């Protein structure tokens, strides 16, 4: 029986995918096999000794101590694409908010409360102060063509925008989904120089922190509109304030406001609503549950942020999964040990990601002796061993 701990409220539709005869689910467990989390910060949390996997019901994993998990052999999953449609829709709303002073006009209209029969005339007289521009025919630069970026690019193109995409690391999977009418930018400078709107759809990493800064603003047109529905920290606030004051940036729309941006003119701050839809929460929960189940029951890894992707069909015998440091001679040592114990390998998969390698080994016996866990674990460089009968 596997024990699954929920650190936040997880959509019950997703949790129903755990078979009750195989799983116990609770918010309190002293030593769970798996954890499902949304936003709770885990950096100060002591990882249980029996913990095998953490699934984040969402894309970002900044609240999870990735390095500590890796060192303890804990596989961390996220759910890329599960909330993609929700974020896409809010990004399109951001395009409209950036183009027409919808937010300002609504606030102004409220000031007319109490004017009685004068309201219609005052509305007609005041609406000229909130005139804007249409997005049709304008050029949108999409930086990052992952699951969300592709959806945003396709939707904007369907709305009549000229769309330029930039992602030197676009996957084949996402490239297939991208509209052929979305043009590929040759480089960052040409991308930004031609854009009326810029939207960020990239992750926050040490390399992308402050990605939009004074140097990038210099490349942009005067009066550009910038959207950030990806992650806080991607835009340098000090440089943004200067760009707004100089007229370089006409509007900045962000789903990640902070103290500084809340004080800025020409900024519309949305309180992190990108994935706040019922459908998105359900999709994230379902994907997180499926990922944990596939790993616990079959040892397969799908959508991990710290371990390599690895999937292999079962051959009918016992399965041994081993994580180790990505150094030479590890596979040879493991296979030699198994042979010495009288086990024949029926099928084997080895994958690596940065400093971590992961092995799925099916043997020709229905059951493997649990003593193999200690014997394989004693090999220098092995981080984690599991036997799935």
C-alpha cells in the first residue's frame, strides 16, 4: 500500500485516479512514499526517508528543494502544459488590456456613481480619454515556444496579428503544433526591433533572471507593450521603470506583481491568475497523480525536472530501477552484480540527465530478492534502488 501526502488542497477529480486498494491519501503522513504539492514551500521541510517522488501540480518548482531531492534519490515531477490553455487565455486578455485602457475606464466609470441621469452623457464625453488601438495587424514577439508559447502564438495569429517566435531550444513536439504562419525570428535584436507587443513565455532560471533589461529595452520600439505571464523576476524592475518614464514602454502587464511594480504607472498588475481556473487545477492534479502512479508502480519517469525521462514496457518479470551518478562503468557494475546473483536481464534502459543516470532493468524472474537493494546500493555512486515486483 503506497502512502500519498497532499501538502495543499488537491483537486479531488485527480485524487480519484489513485486506486483505493493500492493507495492511502492524507494531508498528514509521517513517512509517505509520494507527495503532491501546489504552492507550499518545502525548502525547510525534512524529506522523509521513505519518500520516492514529489509531484508539483503546476509547472514551476521554485517551492521544491530540487538539489536536496536529487541527492536523496527523490524524483520531482511537474505538470507542463496542464494549465497551458488557462495561461494562454489570460495572456490574450493581457494583449487587450495593454491595447485598450479597459482597466482605467472601468475604474473611471465607477466614479460616476451618484450622478443619476447625467451618467450617459458623462460616459459619452469621457470615453475619449480611454481610446486605444486594435491588436489586428500589429506584431507580437513570443519569446519561448513551449506548451504555452505555442498556444499564445497560434491564438494571436488567429486574431489577425503578425507573430514572430523565438526559441532556440524549441522541441520537435512543440514545433509540430506551431502554426506555419508564425515566423521564426533570426535573433533577439531583430525580434524586439519589429515587435509592437512582447510576451514572455520562458521559465525563470539563473540565466533568465532579469532577461528583459535596459539592453533589451533599447532594442524595442518606442511605445512597445510588454506582457509577463511566465514568471516574476524575468523583467528588471529598475530598467522597466526607466523605460516607462522614457516612453519606451507604453504598458506592462504582469501576472506577478511585487511592491515595486504595484507603484508604477502604466503597469497593470494581475494577482497571479494564470492557472486559476477549475479546469486547470483539475488537469494539473490528474497529470500529477498519473506521473506518480507510473513511477511508483512501473518505475517510469515522465515530466521530471531532476531525473531523465525514461519509459519501458514491462516484460512480465520483476523490475529493478537504479539511479546513480552519471559516471563511467556504472551499468557494467550493476549488470555484473545481477549476473553474479543469478539474474538474467530480460530488458534494460539507461538514460541520463546532467549528473544523474537512471536505469530500468527487467529480470527474467517473477520476483527479485529484496536483498538486492542493499547490494546494488553499496556500489559507489548509486543514489537510489527500488524493486517493483
